[in-house]
């Protein structure tokens, strides 16, 4: 016996049951599952109206989860843009975030490379590249690489 296909709304609710999604992500997932453009647009509009889909809430949750990795602000901004979050929502989310990016960069550096400072240029360059890849800004990296003054 064949399983009946899920309606677009049922499918969207099943997707949302696992975690929040951005509007763009939801549209993409529904289209990949074979739902038509008009059905997808109507479903997204309904989800937005019911507040089941909310890009601001998604962005806040996403930033919190990425801070726990920890990732820096540049990387998180880039990932949010890829997920279809507008610059306005991204900036509002970062303004409301209470993340201490300098402390996060320092914590990550210590966790990965230890608390000892280094004078070795190659080692410092390696640590800098690692923190850049994780999305930290120049000032945050500079702070993280400073030897502790105890």
C-alpha cells in the first residue's frame, strides 16, 4: 500500500518540528521535496502569519548556537546571509546579542593552542589563520593572541 503524500503545510510543519528554519531554507526544502512554487509561497505566507516561521527568531537562535561553537561575528553573519536573512535582521540580532567576541576569541585560542603566548612567527600566523577562519575580526584576534599579563 502506498503512503499518501504529505500536503505542503504538513511537510513544512514536519520540517519545523526539528528546529527553526529561515524562510529561504523552508522554501528550498519544500521545493526539493517536489512541492510547486505556488503551494510553497502560500504555505510560507501562512507559516509567517501564524508566526511558526520567523526570521528574527531563527537568527537569534542561530547566533546563540554558533557562539557556543565558538564562531566569530564575521562567519556567523556570512552564514546567516547564506540562509536568506536580511542585513537589517542580522544587525538587529547582533545588537541584541550580549556576546563578548574578544573573550570568545581568547577562549578558543586557549582551548586550541594553550594559554602560552608565542614569539614564533609561523605559530602566530597559524593561530591567526585559525581564528580568521572561525570568523573573528582583526582586533579580536590580536587580543586573543596577546600573552596573559599576570
